[in-house]
C-alpha cells in the first residue's frame, strides 16, 4: 500500500514538474520572440498543406514557391515549419495552426482554399500571427490568387498551333471558378491561334483520381484528339498521352520528366513574387490582412519548352504572345466574348472586370461541354 | 463507334482487375470467418512496396515478390490480432486501414510524384487478340490481367469443387464442427488471412506497376472500399465478384464518355452513376425481400475460442 502511494505521489510530482517546465519554456519563448526584432534571419514561417510537399502537383508548386521567395530574401530554409496532410476541417486546421503558433511562427501560409473559413476565425483571435491564404478574399487573411488563365491561354495557343485538327481536348478536375478560368483561358488561346478551334471538355469531378484522370485522357484520345490541356493533379494524363501518341500541356509543376514524349511544356503556379511581398510586409511590420493579390505575368508561368517536340517557330510564337499578354496588347477576356450558350459576356471594345473573371460562371463559346 | 466500345471495354477490364485481386482476397478471408476492413490500407502498402522495389531495382519480378511479402506480413499480424488474440475484427480492420494509409505515405514520401522506367506493359496474345472486339478488349492486356483470368476460375473451382474448399466454407460457417473433426481451425484461418492480404496487396500494385508508373499518397482513392462492397455483392463468389467489378468499371468509364456524347447533362450525374449502381446491386443481392439465403458466412466476425465452446 505504501509503495503504491509513493508511486502515485512520484507520478503526480513528475507530471507537475513536466507541466511547469513546459509552461516556463513557453513563456520565455513568447517573451524572447516579442523582444527580438523581426528580420529576415529570424522570421519563422509556417506552411499547412493538404498533401505532401512533393506531391508532384499543387502542394509542390506552393512549397517550391515559398522556398524560392525565402531564398531570395535570405531566409534560412530551417525557418520554415511545414505541416502536411492537413484535412480541410476545423479540428485538423485548428490543430495545425496551434502547433505552428507554439513554434513561434510569424506567418502562416495555407495551401488549400478549403482552410479559409477556419484560418479566418483563428487569425481573427490572434493578430500576432499573419495568415496568408490562397483562394477568395476572406476577412482577417491576406488573400491571393493567380491569373492562371494567362498561362492557360499560352497552353491553348500552342496546342492549336500544333494540332492537325480543329478540335482540342481539356481534362478538368472540379468545377470551380479558377478551374473554369483555366478552361476558358485555354479555349481562348486556341481560338487566338485558330478561329475554328473547339475544345472538348471532360470533368473528373475529383481533385485527385488516377483512374478517372487516365480515363479522361483516353476518352479525349478516342475522339481523335491529339492535343489537350489539363487542370488535374496527377501525372496520369501526360502518361496516358505518351502511351497513346498524344500530347498535352503539363500542370502545376514541370511534368516533362514524367512523360518526355508527350508534354510540350507545363503551366506552373509561381507564387514566389506574392510570397516575397507578403514576407517583406510581415518583417517590416506593415502586413495588411485586408490585402488581396490577383497576379498574372510571371506568376502564371510556363516551364521551358520540350525542345524535342515543340518546333522552334511555335516556341517563338508562344513567347511573342506571352510578351503581348504582359504588355496588355492581348486581353484574354476582351470583347466581344460569348459563352457557349450564345450569350454575350463582354461587348466589343470592353474588357471583363477582375471580379467577374475571378468568379466566372461560364464556359466560352468554343468549349464543348458544361459544368 | 466500335473503337469506342473497345476502348471502354478494355478500360473496364483493367479497372475491374485492379479491384478484383482485393475482392477475391477478401472473399477467401471472409469465407474463413475473418473480416478485414483494412483493405485500403493494405492496398496502399502493396502499392508503395512494389513501387519502391521497382524504383530501386528496375525489376518487376522483385517488385511483385516485395508486394506479396508485404501483404503476407500484414496478413500475419492481422491474423495474430484477430485469430490468436481474438481482438475485434472491425476495430483491427480500421486500425490497419489507418496504419497502412499513414505508413505508406511515410515510406513513400521521397519517391512521391517520380515516374519509373519500368511497368507492366500490354502483351497481345497470339491469335486470340485478333478476335473482333473481344480480342482487343480481353487479349491485349498486361500480365496482371492475364493472371486474373486464371485466378477467377481457379478460385471458383477451389471453393466449390474441392475438399479444401469445402473445409474453407465450413470454416466460415461452423468452425467448431471442423475443430471436432480434428482440423486445425487457427492454422487454416492464419493461412487464408495471409493469402487474402497478399492478394489485396497485389491490387495496390496494379495501380503503381500497371495502371500508372508513379506513387502518390492515398492514390488508391477508395478502391479498397469498392472491393469490400463487391464481396457482399458477389455473395462471396469470385465469379460474381468479377461480373460486379466489370459492371462497376464499365459504368465508371462510360460516365466519362457520356460527357462527350451528352454534354447537356450535369457531369456530377455521371460521376454518381457507379455508386448508384453499387447501391442498387447491393439491395438486389442482399435485401431482406430475397427468399434466398444471403450467403454470408454464419461465423463471420465471430471470435472462435476452443475453451468457450
């Protein structure tokens, strides 16, 4: 009985010491962080991703952009704390946020639009940690989005230049505004190269499904389509193209190595310029949580051309269009623009507003498909 | 049109085979009285072990060996938990599901998104592949598909026409009776659970070594659950499981093609079709209105304890 009592007391004492130790450390850490002047060497950044950071897709593009921005600003890589595989639910996001907060991060980057609601709530309660989040503009968060339609315009343009027929394909994931923007950008680019170009659209209705993505590509190929664009996360579409003698534009990251005989070039998300700006504002204490970035140009980037399959004249023409997009000579959503139901979206001589582009609920005239 | 039918048919066969290995493995396991809910986790472990082996060795034979060994080891642990320790099969299955999903992601992290140079390629069977339509659908496939053509009749024959098959069925219906007859219930259950898990792991390998040539976390995308539902749908019969898998694969693939031919209908409707078909099929085959016995093994999920008899 005595032994038992002593054991219990010892356990209680140890637990108490442990808890005291933890709280003591935490207090000191908070004080130290508050005292220390924030600069590029000591800023701590947290990143929350829905998959692993080398998923070959969206998370990898986000992670690489963040690392590139940090490198440019001279921030050591070890200052980045990453929590992967965070589900888009309140418990998981709160848990990840708290874990990063306990690590003393100054900035948290949420790499999935599904985190927005939960991060907005958490950021509202703690103004010491700035939260940046991809997707729509949400209270308490610095929001950002890329004009992916610019890169996709180049993709459609290149495919239409190379395709022996007027019909191209597009394999899409889930129907939401930025995905519709990608489809429309691709179709408008194709039309810019060939006024008769049509784009047949298939949906996977999933963000990541190897089977369905493979079948999407096969379905388009069975239609006699040789060139296609994609807005899907796995390398299944490029590999299916390669096995069937078709070609595509890679997506998210450079996919040339995954299907060297099929990928003409890839559309790549480049968040680095946005992250660089956000990090700088945090270090300088000027972060504005009502700010929203909607960037194109180098953010809607394309990879190097696959020299083996993209002719030099096509490369030159694509680069010229890229320059024209940057200079404003080409307006992707410039009028007259009709949807595929015959409605006029933008009258001649006018350009669609950013608000409408960012929340688009239409498919342009030369898209064969619905959502 | 014919090219389209061939394409849909050939894709449905590939899809069906990738879930059939798991479904047949689970049929054997459940026939022995052990339900394994962790199919998805074991498939992922099979997928990643096969991919890692082929990535490092470029050998498909070694990769398949690694896949079978991975499945067998997991089966051994599962059998130890459910047969020897008599733990709750549902809880153990869920634990395997989570464990397999997490561990596969962990060990495959460094090779995520990388493509290998080696995978199972289609082989045309001489003469047979020249049969109109059927030849191109069934006889221009890869080795894993051809193996399944042998496994299906073999497993039906084994279960219904052989003495070990009779013992297997009795194992899931009345293990006590077998024990009385001097047959080692525990050893047999171990064997069938290990065999079942090895088959499930091969299902995972179909995805990384045949369907694609890359690995990504969670890439089975719910196929384990489809395989699990196929078991009840098939009434624990590998032949019906094959038909069910073809039906599910066919409807899945047809849905994508219909987006092209009937673009006016919301595409979500097509995505829903395979699941709606599964629900209808499950109701038809297992509903209480049926006069026939559901064929579910009577001792399924029940602990067998010699001392408890």
